[in-house]
C-alpha cells in the first residue's frame, strides 16, 4: 500500500475541532453540509457507462418485466406448465418448512417478513397539494441543494443527487406506467395535475417549469439480504421510499414549490439511469446502481420538482470497472440471468431493457423464473453476493475500495480474496445452488435474532458529519 501511495489514505485519525453554528443559514452555508463521499470517489463529466443519446428514447414502464408483458416475456423462456410446476413445488416446500418450524420459514420469521414493510403512506403523484405560502422560499440552486439534502437525510434518505432536465435527460422520465393506462406528459402549465382523458386513461401532467430530478437511495438490511433465499430476505426499501417521498413533497410544498412523485412503485423516473447521471452510484454488472457507500443493497427513487437545484455530477469510484473482472453476482444466479461477458455491450437482451447505454444487460425472464423455485432466490441473491455489499466499520474495506478505484490492476486479487474470506451469503457460498436441507443456512437464519443490530437495520452514519455542536 505504501508503494502505491495509498497507505493511510482517507484513514487519518486526527480530527479538526468541531465547528460551531449559530443558525440554520450558517449550517447550510458550511462545507459540513456538503455531500461527504469517500475520498476515492471522483466526480466526472460523464457516467462510467457509455451513452448514445441518439438511441436513448423515453421508455414505457409497461415494457419492462413489471409491466403487462411479463407473462408474455417469461413464456418465451420457460413453458407456462413448467412455471406453474415450479410455483407449486415452492408452495408445497415452504408449507412443509413452516409446519416443521424450519429457520427462515417458521412462524416467527414469517411474522417479521409480513410486518417489516407495513405502515407506509403509499405513492402519490401530486402530494398533499398544500396551499403555498404567501412568500415562497428564495434561495440559490446551491443553497436549495444543501437544504434539501439536509432535510432528506432527516427524512430517511441515504444518498441524494440532482439532475436538470433537458432535451436528452428528459428521457429519464418514463413515458407510460406499467398498466399502460397513465402517461407522463410535459405541458406548458403552471400547476401539475392528473387529467382524465376517458376510457380509463389518464395523463399525469408535469409542468415544463419542473426541470429538476431528485434522486435518493434508501438502504436495505444487508444482514437480512445475506440470508437469501429464505423469507428473512425482507424488502423494506419501498415502504421507506414512500414515506420519504411524501415528506419531501410536503416540505417543498410548504416552501412554495411542487414536487411530483411516483404514483406506483418505480413509475416516474428510470432509477438506474438517473442514479448514474446524478452520481448516486455507478451501473454495475447487475445493470442496477452500485453505491460507493452501501453497494447495491439499496432502493433508488426519483422525484421531479420546480425547486431550482444545483446538479450533482456523475462519479467514478472504480465500481463499473471492477465489475468487468468480478462476475460474482453472475455466479450467484443459478438460472444464468446475469451476463458473464468480459465487456459490456450496446445490444440489449430483450425488450425489458432500454437501449442507448453500453452495459451488462440481464435476462429478466430467467431472474423471474428462478425465483419460482424453492430455496433458489427470494430477491436479489446477486445483490447479497456482491463484493461491495460490505460494512464500513472495518478500515480495510475502505482501503480496498480506495485501491480498486485508483489501481484496477488488483481487481482480480480482491475478487479472489472476497471468496477466500467467505463474504456474501450467510451459511453458504454464493454459487451453491443445492436445494436440499442446508444446516448452515438454518443456523444463519436463527443467528440473526441474536445479533445486536443498528436501528432500522442499516448504518446511517456513512456520509454523516458527527460532533457538530
């Protein structure tokens, strides 16, 4: 590390005296309010995946694997009879395991799985439509960006980035939603509205003055995702994301501005694309966002607002470059849904992908059909196996990430060491697809209940400034 000039980089122990602030204006104006990224995260002009704006068009959410074409897509990979047989086997096995009290599937674990995501407010395009104040808040785009990030961290967001819409970046907004009944349209109007156009179809009207995208991440519990494929793999990002969205809408409306949100899960902004453009993360081999702070185990959500915001830049933390070598996530999928190619491609794997960027495109049909089997994948086994799904308490992980961000020669070595130290799924290897009884897996599920875990199951101190008085 000394030869590389990296020894101790970003790991200094001397701390400057904590600054003293007298009012909120001083807090917002202080460098302490800025986005605190790890030292090895570099801001760049373009994201690390190549883009071809001539190919990038507005994309309908109805065309991806969540839309009405899902069954049609899956039938081209696996006959419907075999899909049904897999589902029946999974139902049968999980009923047996529930009766037998098997860890990961027993009454206690199912109770946790069924309750952890409850209590959210739901998705809403317009928000509460609060009457704006007589005198709206006035701040520079830079001040607004700092102010909003401070508020959103309080509301539960992890990382927050911004992007200004133009003729190219407007393509980050979905054209239609998954049921194909609602269109997102830009109009030269002062106020957003939901317009009924008859026949069950509606338009979600976005004012042309709403030119800024807010992109935020919300972390899942790494410990629970590492217990894939049992029912302990709980997805809480959507409920938390709904609550954050509502609070942001309420906050900005009280300031005198409009913020438009998703009206169903992932229905407004193409999150991976926006995440790469705003610097929230880089696109990885999973064709989803990898964040330097939290890896891939995050939900990424987007809002559109007319509150002027200073854009954030794309980043290069060496994550996408590392994915060229690693392939651990691809090995974790027993159905082969992820690419094993050495280089990304412009060629999409099917209509569930959006063209115009050079990536490792996934076959979403295989992802869906593998999850129909018992003990295959509950959700995101690839996420849980990722080399970047790590905690930051250990300085060595920061040092490794700093090295791979600056000296990619060691990428293969770091991947090998990740396997050697047994990181990834709890109780089994990432590429172990044995669907029989697994004693080590059962022990890992049972152990979770005895862990001393942080509040909400995530480390909220990453990127935070503590000791301010």
